C-alpha cells in the first residue's frame, strides 16, 4: 500500500521533494515579482523615453541589470539545478548588455536599441533552454518556453529596427509587458503545481 501511494505521487512531472517544493515556491514568487516590476518599467519607458531620452537610456540600462539580479536569485534559489550554467551565461550577457547600452544609450540611442535587441535574442534562446530543462523537474514551464521564443523573435526585430533607426527606446515597453504576461502565467502555473 505504501509503495502504491509513492508511485501515484511520483509522476514524472510532479515529483515534490522538500528541495523541489522550496525551489518551486521561490520561482513562483520571483515570477510574480518580475511581473510587477516589468509592468512598472514598461509604463515608465513609454511615459518618459520620448520626452527625456537620457531618462529613457537610463531605464534601458536598468532592464538587463534587473534581469541579471533575477537570474542570480534564481540560481541561488535552485540550489545547483541543471540549468545553472545557462543562467550564469545569461547573467554575463546581461551585464555586458548593460555596459554596451551605457556606452551608446546617451549618444546613439538607436545603437542602444540594437544592443538591447541582440540581448533579447540571446536571452530568449537561453530562457528557452532553461524552460526546457526545467519542464520535467518543476512543470509549469510552457509560458517560459513561449516567452523565450517570443523574446528571440523580438530581439531580431529590435536589432534590425535599431540599426535602421526605426525602433526607439519608447517602443521597447511592449516587450516588457509581454514578458510580464508570461511571468504571470508561469507563476500561476507553478502555484497550481504546488
């Protein structure tokens, strides 16, 4: 009877050890926090960037740095999960992106948009990889997988649009809103898994 109970609990997508449960809870809370911050960031960029390009550039620098902070928190919370290497690469790329935007954002905003686009493309691919790696361990990752695909596509568009001068910093607010929606859905799915 005990063996049968353990087998019903341990389906491939819902194995819940105390460590997995804590990681799921931490990831869910991170997703909800990211939802709120990204909506606030998007509203600020849309409201400020066109009128005050310097403030827009500063906000653009902060976005990948926020992602780096979230990524490092995620790695710490996951306790050496199989996606840690991918996440460390993402943190390095995000840091380099913030530096690149800092060097170009105030003098050549279109180049900063292109750098942001290149980062969105790479970060999207890395997010897709992390979502696929976590799908079996934690479940509830399809929103993050879709977000990775969307970020990759948006990254291509932003890079090309920035290089041609057709995409401005204020236009990046929508990217953050879509990301917020994916994080919200991911958080809800993880809540249901618990």
